[in-house]
C-alpha cells in the first residue's frame, strides 16, 4: 500500500474537492491519499466527496489551520463517482 501526499494548502472551494477526486482516480485500490487543505469548507466538501466515491476516510486531523485527511482508495469505488452497491 502506497501513500500519496496531496498539498492543497491555499486553494479555495471547489478546488480541494475537485483535485482530491482527480488524485483518487490516479491511485490503486488499497492505496492511500493524504490530503492537506486550509479551506474550512474542505471539512464538509471532502467527506461529501468520499461519500459519493465509495472510498473511506481513515483519519481526519487538524494541525493549526490545516485539515489533513487520510483517505483509502477502495476497490468497490466507481469511476463515475457513484457509490457502489
């Protein structure tokens, strides 16, 4: 399992969610994406995105003004963004 870091510090809505979706499409099932954001709306947008993709947020943390998501790419996630099952 590989972990890819995605630095989205300074980007505003909707870019963090859009770039997270694109990055998830480029990693393999079982791999992880570590997303660093500073936009407060990312705390809402990224969990909603993950609900759509069928992937899983393993951890959410805050470090100062940063929100850090650790997301696992699931094998059941659909390429079109619709939840599986």
